[in-house]
């Protein structure tokens, strides 16, 4: 897995297109979430792209600076895996790299995420703990999680 981290302003048009295509295929088509993916947070964020050995974008996450999504917290969002490449351990590699890169980009900042409830145990494996009640977003159970 080859990871590339770029700020929004450093992304090429082709990279941005590939990212948006993957996000839409998974969140809109696969998960049936009718939402505006372009939420005005991409421009201030860092974009972590993981490519397989064939050069295919296999995994992606968006790293958000402190305060952009949650006051006092940095965040990891839009965590997504290419459907055809799942079950290869790429998602785990992505989360390890995402947490590592957040600690480099936002030293000392705690992390807060909005996680789909079925992935709660997955995120717990990276030190996240659930806070608050389960809530519904786009007809999917979600929970807020923090990592100190």
C-alpha cells in the first residue's frame, strides 16, 4: 500500500475526481445516502489516499484540522474503501496511517469522529471510545467517538 497525503490545494484535478468518484460510489450508491458530499470542509482538509500495487485508489480518508468539524478536536472523516478491494486489510492500514498522520499534522490534538455504529468495534481498535447516544444520519445508526 502506497499512501499519499495532500492538502486540498495540492490535489490534481484527476486526484480530486478519483476521490469524489470513490466517495460517491460508496456513500451515495452503495449505502444509499442522499446527501451533499461537497460540504465546504474539503478545502481546509488533508486528503490521505492509499493506492494498491496496481495504482488503484483502494482507500481514502479526509483529515480535518482542529475545530473544522468539532470544537477542540481534529477529525478523520469520509473513511472509504474501494468495494472490489475490501477484505485485504487495506481499511486497517488506512486507519493506522490516518491516526499517525493526524498526530503529525495536529500534534497533541484529540480526535473526534462520527462513526457508523456497525464499525464501532473497528474504531475501538484504534483507541476510539464512544461518547453520547446513537443517532441516525442518512438512515444509518451512528455514534460519536473520541480518541485522546
